C-alpha cells in the first residue's frame, strides 16, 4: 500500500454509457480506465489502471492456453463385481481395471453417516494382477469426490510399479487439509544399480495379501490415528494437529480410481471384506453404488493439456456472464510446448513505481501439486526455455499464487521472482485459505516501492486477512520488468486446478 507520505487519489470509473460505447467499437474491451495520482516529492507520477469485467471476449494474447497437445486420451474403467476369484475363496469378488483420470469413478457400499468421532475399520484380501495401477480403497464422501486428496476421506492408496506395488495411508478433512504416510514397517532396500534407497514394496504377481485400514478417534492422545497393515507389516499414521477438529463426513466405503490427470491403469482384486464388523464374501452381487466404473471415453484431463482463457461462465461472481479461467496445469520451462499464458498487453512496467491488481476468484477443483499464477509478468523472460527451474516461478513475475501443501489445503498468497536470482513468497499457515468448493473471494494486491525505506513491499488483502511480503534486500535494485498481466504457468510441472477470475483491475502504465 502507498505510505502515509504518498497519498493516493482514485478517480471514478467511466460511466456505463462510455463502457457500452467501448464494447460497441469492435476494439478489445477496455473497461474503466482509472488514473491514480501519487505525489512523490516534487514529481507527479501517474499510474493508469484498467478494469476488465469480461462481459465480452477481451482479445487477450493467447499462448498455448487452449492446448491441442497432448491429445485427449482414451480412458477405460472396468471395475466392480465379478464372478472371478483372483483374491482367493469361492467365485465372487470386486475389482478389475482401474485407470487414473480427472473424472470420478467408484464402486462402493453405502454407509450410514460417519465422521472422525467414530472408529472405522475395513479389511480383506487383495491380489494385483496388473503391473501398473493406481487406486484408493477406504472411506469417502460421494458428494465431495473431485480430486486427488479428496476431502472427507480415509484411504489406503495402492501404487503398482511392475513386480511390486507400494502402499500409502492418507486422509483429508472437510477443509481439504490432508495427511498421510508410507507405512514405516515397509522395508527400505538399496537399488543395486543406482545405490539409492527405496521401499521394498509388495509382490504384485501370484500373491494374495491380507490388509486392513483402521481409524481410531482416541489414538494420538485424542487427535486421531490411522493404522494400516499389509500382511505382517504395520504402520500408524497420526492426524496432524487440528485436523480432527476440521471434521469429516463419510457415506461410502469401497474402491475409487485416482481422480487426477490420466495415467496408465491395471487390475487389482479384493475379496472377503469386513467393513465395521460386517462381513462381505461376494458370493452374490452386493449391488453396491456404482459411478463411472464401467465405461470407455476420451478425456481431456491429460497433463499438461492447458484449457484456460476467456470463458462465458460466471463462477467468480461477476455481475454478468464472462470471466477468465479454466483448467490450469503447472508448466515446465524445459519444454516450450509445456508452458502457457493468457494475458493483456501492458506498457512496460518496473519496480520503481507502484503496482496494483484486484479482483475476484473461484477455485472449483484443486489437485495436489497444482499451482495457478495470476499477475504481472514478461512476454519473453517469463517464457524462457531453460533447464534452470529455480523456485518454480517464472522470471519477472509479481502477483498472487493459489496453491498449498497437502497438509493445509490451498492458500492465496503474494510472490515474486525477478530477473536476477531474487525471489520471495509469503509463508506460514496464517494465509488466506481458499477451498476448492467454488466459493467466490475478493482480493487486492498492491506494491509500494517506497515502503520499508525504499526496499519495497507487496501487500495482499483476501478473506479479511492482510499479508505483507517485503522485497528482499537489494531485490528492487536488481531489477524487474513486466509487459503482460494475466495467467502464466509455473516453471516446474505438476497437476491442474480449475479456477476462474473476474472483475480484474490492474496497472497498465507507469508514467513519470
């Protein structure tokens, strides 16, 4: 924010008549130019801002944001009840072919309302006839399944890799705060070729494994704990501090494909389950709840098939339909085809004068290891193809970041990275929290070069929180240049978010 010695004056937005005239001109829509007068010593600095409400297509610069590659991928889900006996016992079991994909697919038993206050237990036998697979088995909520680390869940995650599979225990609260562990009882071995330590894993072919997953609300001194056992190996995962108090609700127990971008699939089978004391041998079809588990289709959820830009939707809460957003994967600066941006063209901006951006956002889906960047960046520097990934942020970026560690869900926080190796981000747990539930949030970010004795300060206001990010010593003098405003992808790859922005207001010119 401007310091007290540098007062700020904002002139009114143009009239609605002027806005209608601009829309009817056939030019890219530029709504609401605002002049901010900042008196710095004896000099007058004029900062020009633009308001974009996306009532019509703004005609912003598009760079790979509606990607055609990778191509849509065929998805096959084929799991549920079968009169087979891969997992032992008499004919009849559940399982089949599972394939990770963005679209939810599950086969599960309906449960009475359960939560973190009750003990939960599921056990049985499993057999892996596939060599590569990825799936979840355990308790979840059918109404909140829309991403990996899905909220309201307690799962055993099975990850097949050739002759072995790995198993992980994980959970997520109603507020998308997640935790988990690879069971500590798994033996660690040294790879004879690389010398690296790795989990030994469990045999996939020709072996039936006994397993169990048990939640104890009184474990971990009342904070909650999850015990997982495979054959004779046992591990206990403690819920993180405060996670139990978030709450969670469960209405299903069963099998769920990994809801993220497409990956290779494989077969896994389960038999002789016992769910909270009730046995199920699958001698007959149990007629469990089935969603998306028997179908073949093409999916656009292929990493990193970017699909964002101008949208005629209205998720972020603007007055009319039209906004910015879509599916934003992380990028990868090592390959120019794996970066993307959608942005307005600006006059050259720098760090010697103030910057401001504001608007509304709505996060509708957020997969673990995903990030969205919105802010000021440079059309060349931020798109540099390089093996130097650094902090993961592109060079010459200043704006907001929507991401977060799995243990905390998703935050909105300020960050920057400049031309030199100068970068910074706001950290800690007391940041504005953004749930991927589609709710709309108002935010505003300002940059004041005169703050902290000329060191420079970025401030973000969002969700009634104020976050201050001072620039590092000497960072402002190291330089920084920007000529675009919008969404730009990261420099380290990962998963995707579905996110939207509206009513954006941002600096377009700095004129001394």
